[in-house]
């Protein structure tokens, strides 16, 4: 004789449940508040421009590459015939910001790689003087007092490099300058903050006016890498220089230009094709 499993007894819901205790009420309120907060956060995030979102996502990685000593000892590297490459960080940056790109260059066979740490204080002229001395130090350490270097600069670092090239002796020691997301004509986003470095990046600043005196460009070979999706350099045309090789990378935010493989490959190719 077949038997059937006993079905569970379904009890009707109590139409008059006991009232919630104090902590249960608090827990319910917190749960509802958390759900509302999460919904608002998602809505706020999705309302932000996609290019700005990309930029925000890179900030933790930028912070991670900023860990470590700001200045390092310059040592010669036995790579006869190889031109040194010097990386120059941007405003509020750190020489470690170039660690991912430097690793890519090393993988491609370049070994004479150096990153300069600009002083925390000082104007663009002081930073340009510091860069000029660093170039001499790198060349001397490698036994190349009459040699040349390639410069790869991010953001404001490109402006510092251009100011350094105002010194004809320094300019003669540079074969190629590659700028990445550099506001050569200033950027309107600098108006959203204050401080000497930000004021210098305004399109009508004295620093930008002095840069225009270098035009038309007759200095060392200049390659400008930029992106229309860069939310910090606006308009994007301000990252270009008349007379330079201007290369646009689509969909790249300001820091992605520095931290993503597309930027590494483009910067490396610019240096590798230098005469």
C-alpha cells in the first residue's frame, strides 16, 4: 500500500502580531535608512558624467603609486648607447605615479629610466630649475655629460618641462618631450579651486602667457598625448601644441592616460621613434 509524505501544517498568519520591541524597531528603521541611502548613492553616482566617474575610479591607484620616498638617488646604468628617459609627475603628484609606465618601458627593453620628484613647494620656475639640475645629474651619472635625454611628463609636469627648455643649455640636452594630459593652453577647470599651482593653470594666467611665447614651437621634438574624455583639461584642444605631434586617445580620463596600457604604449612609441 502506497504512503504519502505528510504535508507541513500551514498556520494562518496572526492577524494581531505582538508589537515589536525597542531594538527591533531601531533595526527596522536602520535597515530602511540604509536602503534609502544606498539608493540615493547609486542615483547620485549614475548622475555624474561618465568621464568624471572614470577619473574617480583611478584615484585609489594614484594614491597607491604615491607611497614611497619622494626623492631617489641617481645611479648610472650600464646601457651604452641608450638614451635615458626621465619621468616628470604632475601637480600634487609623486614620482611613483610613473611606476606602472616605467615597468612597461623596462619590459620593452629600456633600462635607463628615472623619475624626478619635484619639491612640494616652489613655483613653476623653481621646479623647472630643479628639473634642469636633475637632467645634468642623470647624464653625469651615466657618463654622458654631452648626451641627451627623453622627457615624459604628465599634466603640469609638461609645463614644468617646457619652462626648463627656456634654458638653451637644457634644451640642447633633450631629444624628445612627451606630454600626457598637459594643459598647454591652461584649463577652465582650474577655476574650481584656488592656490598658486591651480591659478597658474588658468588660461589667462601669467604662466600660460609665457608658454605662448615659445610658439610657433621650435624646440626639441614634442609629442602631446591627450583625450577628449579628460575631464580636467578643458577644452581638450588646450592639451595640444601647434607644431607638435598631437595624438588623441579616445575614452581616457586624466589619470588613465598615465596608468592604463594605452597611455604606456603611446608614450613608449613616441620615445622609441625619437631620432
